[in-house]
């Protein structure tokens, strides 16, 4: 299944460049051979179909080798968020009960103190980092020398399309982490939608700078490109440098790149991004969180390249909907329409479809939707209803069928019996000159139940103050939607995947 697709790409273009990572250049024949060596090495440990292989790695060739090696033998690949603290990583390892953990030297300090419970991986494989001099953990195999002992022949393992292929954890910083389980069929259809919707070809060179442990960078472009036979240029996943990003796009003559909202703000802050030759780019993508119209407008102005705004989720598919480049000006801020093979609806609390313009929960149905949560039968049973996966995101449609995100269901503010959607208020405040970023949450209020609280990051040198913000909101918003509290902060807290952490903001005002 998924593992075989790399073999097919190697047969079709053995000498075509598959992966570029700094000085490392691997053709499809080389990448597939290394993945096969690792697959055969894993089989030598006694791994069978359904066993979990966890990876605590930064962006690197070994991450993708492990991804395909696990798929080739029917094992389930579990990428771990390396930004988590040691105990949080330990909870994920306890949850998935991996047989093998492939880890990078950079993370030894995180995992060394973890208790060796019954569910802790019995076999450890270390990927040495030239910049890190760490003492390997006991019973650890060294990746390169270990896989070199095994043949590069394709493993003779029968893998079914309905077999589990991937577990991606959607949470892990608070509470009980949940792992969304994707089958080989989910991944294959997900890749097909990207190949069709984004017209991917073997001539494409795709640049990926987001961390591969996150479903977006992994499945939006990386896996579809390798299955299509194009070239993936992999950027480092730590210490994002906008100058480095643009330099890589120029040097590698990239054709497509995904740049996430937090990255875009740093790219736009560069004094002269136009000095880079980006003429090879045919498509820019973004996603992960709603982007204010002001930010999108600045991107359109400074980067006149076809631009796609995407929406998706780990469970419902990394690209569920997207706004086509030809609609980006007229429908600025919209998340567009459903991707190939995807159906969406906007429903009320009873599951009935709402009228255009009304806000409801976005539900999705497609072959990309995960089969459920790993060892969470209650959560698995609760999310899909009557064949539709409930995303927890609030949205609306306009009269032409374009979708607009209103926020997370859990983030909706109820003040004086009125429903208030933070994204709407953020969109208004972000258009005010001098505002760099804004996030809105509900704050406990004795009279109204909740009150609107806005956290604002000023642009350097800006003198925007509370009075100007309130006056701006008075003109643009109904009175009950105006912030009752405004806090000026140097930066907004973010989650380990770069999204604004509304939970952290709420805790500041509880």
C-alpha cells in the first residue's frame, strides 16, 4: 500500500531527485533502498503488522525513511511532537505502546529520565546528529550502522488498504492525548486529492519547512509529492529563519511551498524579500489557522503568485477545503470549497443543515476522515454521527457556497445570551493600523456570564491604544461584541504546532 508507492516512484524514475536536505541528496532509488533496509531491520526485531514504530526526530531524511519503512511491513508509524516536555512525550509513548523508538541525539535529555514502564519501547534506535555530542541511551542501536547490515530488497509483507498506517496525536500538552488513526486507504486518498487539486507532477519541486510530526507538513505536500515522483526540499523544523526560507526557494527553484501564518508574518517583516528570485514558484499555500484579511492582502501585494488558503484537521483531513487562486481577491479570508472527494455541511446542534449565512458546526465526510482515536472508544464513537465527522469548528457559507470559519465551538463566547465568535472580532481589530496580531477569548463576567477580552500585539513604533481600538470596533461591530477588556502584550502564546493558544490566554483572565 503506502510503502509500495515509494517503490513505484523508484521504478518510474530511479535517478530522479526525491529528497534534498542541505547537502544530502537522495534519488528515488536511494531513498527507497534505505527505507527497505530499515524495513528489513525492523522485521529482524520481530515486528509484525499493527506494531507501532515511534519517531522522535526533527525534519531529516531518516524521518521519511522510517515513515515508508513502517508502511512497507504493515507497522503503524507514530511521529512524536519533539517540542513537548519529557513527561508529555512519555504519555504519548505510554499511549501508543511502540515496539521501537527512533530518536535523534537532540532529544536524549527529554527521554533519558522517562520511567521504563511496560509500555516504553523495548528497542531504541539513535540517529546521530553531527552538532550534538550526547551519550546514547543503553540498548540503543545506531541507525546508519544498523540498517547497513540488511538488504535493500522489498519486504515480502502483505499489507491491506484498511490496515492502520499512521497515528497522529492531536493533543498532548494538557489532559489525555488522543491519537487520530489513519489507514493506508486514508493516506492514499489524501495524496490523491492533493495531486488532483494542486496539479502535482514529477516536475514539481516542493519546499516543506513545517515540522513533519504535524499532519499538515507531512500529508499536505510531502507524501503526495513523493508518491507522484516529484522532489521534496526539506527545511529544518526548528529555529525558523525567513531569510533562509526564501534563499532555499531561490536556490532549489521550488515550484510549490506551504508557509504557515506565523511564518508569513516573519517573512513580511523582512526589509527586502523581493530581492530573492522566486520566479520558479507557481503556487503558495497556507493553512493551520484563520488568517486576517489584512495579512492576506499584504501577502497578495508583495508576492503576486497564485495563492491557496486551506482548511483541514488531523481527523477530518489535512486539506478539507481550499480557496482557489482565482477567488483569492473576491473571497479574501474564505476557506473556499471542498477538496476533491470531500463533502462538508454546516449543521446546528441537532445535526440539521443551517441556512447560508448562519453559523453552525462544520462536519465532513470523505475517504480521508480518520477511522477514530487510538484506544479512545468513547471519543471515537462521539465524533462521527450518521456518517459525518464533527470537527468542532464553527463556520458559515455565503450564497455562493464559499465557506468561512467562525472559530472553534469550544471558543465561542456567550455574553448576555448572545453568541460571539472570536474570529469575527479579531478580523475587525486586525485591520486597524498599528495592530500586528490579536486574539480574542471569553473572560468570566459576573453580570454577563462572559465578556470579550482582546489580547493585542502592536507593530513596532505603533501608538495604537485602547481608545482607538474601541472606537474602531464601535463602528464595525455590534455593541455586545466590543471588547470589554483589552490587554497589550509583546507576543501571543502559541501551541507546540504554532497556533495561538487560546487556552493559555483564558487562564490569564480566569
